[in-house]
C-alpha cells in the first residue's frame, strides 16, 4: 500500500538547539547537553553527537560508512573532545541522526557508521547479530567451517576481520573503535562459535593510521595445538602469529578451484607461493611437477611440510628466492613451464605509488611470460585496491606485445564470496586477476 504523507511527516527534523530533539525519520529522540557536546538519547542508548557539515551526510546516505575528518562540523562537535574509538551518534547538519558509529580524532577517517538509526548500541548484542548474519552466508557457501567469517565494512563491522579455521578464529582489528570493544567482540565470537582459540593478529601497518600499537596475542582459549586451513581436499598448517595477515588467504580459494581445468599433466610454477596454496592445489589437480617460490624461509619450509602432509611431496618443490631474480635466472637458463602463477603481495599500497607499482606488475607479467611454454597459461593477480582491473590486464597486454606474444584472456578472477564487495565502498573490491593463454604472435 502506498501512503502519502505530508512532507513534514515524511522527513521529520527539528533544529537541534540545546536540549532539543534529534530525529531519525521514524522515531524522535531527546537530546540534552553534555560536556562532550550534545548527548543523543533514545530508549536504549545515550551517545555524544558527532555533527557533520552541511551536505556531508550524502555519502553516508548513499551507503558509505566513513566520515572523513574534514566533513565533521568541529564547531559543534570538536574532534578533540572525543576519545579514540568512542561510540557516537552521527548527526547531519539538520540535526537528523544517521546512526551509531565510532570516532577516532587521530585518523583521517574520523568516524565509521556501524548501525543506521539509533536503535542499537555498539555492544556485544549488535556484534552477535552481525556475526549470525555473516555466518548464515558462509554456512550456505561452504560445507566446512573454513572461510572468512567477517569482512569488515562489507559485513557491517567496519574495521574487523575474522577468519575461521575450524575451531580456531583469527581476528584482525584495524580501528580504534573496534579495539575499544575488543572484549565485547571476543565474547560475541565465543557465544556464536564456541571456538577452541581466538587469536588477535593485530599487527597490520594500517593500525598506525589509527595510532594503535601492533601485536599478536591469544584472545581466548589455551595456547597450543595446530591451526589448519582446509581448501579443496587439502589441509594447510598455518601460523596465526608468525604468518601473513590471518595466516591464510581464503580470498583466492574459488580462483584456485579454476586450476582444475588448466594444470592436469602440466609443469606449474607458483611465484610468491606463501604456504603453497596455488601450487599444492595444482598438484592435487594432477600437475606433473610444481615449483613454489617465495622469499620467506618460514613460508618455504611450511610449503614443504604441507606438500608432505597432503601426499604431494613427490611432485612439489619449494624454493626460497626473490621472485624477480628467480624468474630472470629461469629465463637465462631457458627453463619453461606450462602454467605460471603470479600472485604477489600488494605492489601499490598508497595511491601515489600507482605509477611505480603498475610498472612492477607489468614487469612481473613480462618475466612470467618469458618462462612460459609456447602455448602456456599465465595466472596474473593483484590484491592492490589501487590497481584497477583494466590496468592490470593492460600491463599483461603491453608485456605480451613487447615480447611479440598474443594473449587470450580466458577467466576473470575476483575475491571469493566470503569477502563480499560493498558496492558503495570501492576499497572492499581489491582482488583481481586473470587466467590468460599466451601464444606466439
Ligand atoms: N600466493 C599466496 C599469497 C602471497 S602473499 C597465496 O595464494 O596464498 C605474498 C607472498 O610473497 C609472501 O609469502 C611473501 O613472503 C612473498 N614475497 C614478497 N616479496 C617477495 C619477493 N620479492 N620474492 C618472492 N616472494 C616474495
């Protein structure tokens, strides 16, 4: 049924003077003054208000979750009056509340919206609710409890990542707001999943932007026992403290599934192999020989152990080397592989590094093609948000033309569905790749 309401009823708002009313569209809330600015009160919560300047609510209303520091009306809500990570009501310049979020006066991203409206406080019960919604998707997608359970903004929990490894959860907190409610998150995870262990792998360099220290620690459970990632039919021992990120890259799982069609009976080179995710999956799909190359000694040792563990050691070799040096050496030695997989770390961490970084991707693609057989398969990936998909393919194409080769792009790759993309937040769409056939010109 369509109901016509007079404009005032459809968009109720009132000018917020001291002790006035903040509205969210459906409900009215009393607001009263407090030392930290206006306090917004609903039936269930009481929060200081973070005011936006005129028109700076548009992006949030369009679905984004971030407030940049220059969008805050600091005359009405001086950022210095907030503590890092404090929960706030985000209120537009017409005094209409947008929702509940958290603030960090030390960060360029001054606030993140966690919940629209003023019904829900930033507490354990909200996190439990979000975890259950996230879990429902993953349980539908995967037969076994091995996946990214929470992917930050895309799962309505900005600044929080949780990866699940059976009865172990490894979390990463990126913001002061999530750090402040870490105990509530821990309680929520324990309530929903009852894990044997919850690790906090809070050592990302992006924490510096929120002035947070870097550390890795057990958040729940007892020390000891093995942590295993399962993918395909394989098991990979991972290290939740010393490993990369959470210890495993679930984002490539569905892309690695694609190897089945390309590697049977083939010689495969897996560059930047970490624990051998691509290489071991290729070996399991029937590759005749797999070489995994990584610069990290720990990763190379773990790859060899993982090959052994999965009964693939007879076909898998793990080598410690710099990828660029190794590819050049293979080129000089005229070694050739049927399938070359290039899945490097992010070459472009900041936008200003685009030129240099995109050149590195192109150089890498070219080196990869130089060790490919005449009719070979190149898997080229980038996990840099700042590297557009089209630019990556351009780099492959330019490299091919430079070598007088011809490229057919066969499969376009992206992060798996346990890393959902938030359509309003471009940063959530970061992984791209291609499976290409490379032929002589
Ligand atoms: N392909 C992996 C993920 C790669 S993570 C997977 O699917 O799981 C990036 C890896 O690149 C890390 O293991 C790191 O040790 C390695 N690395 C970084 N720089 C390197 C270099 N110059 N040469 C070789 N390996 C490098």
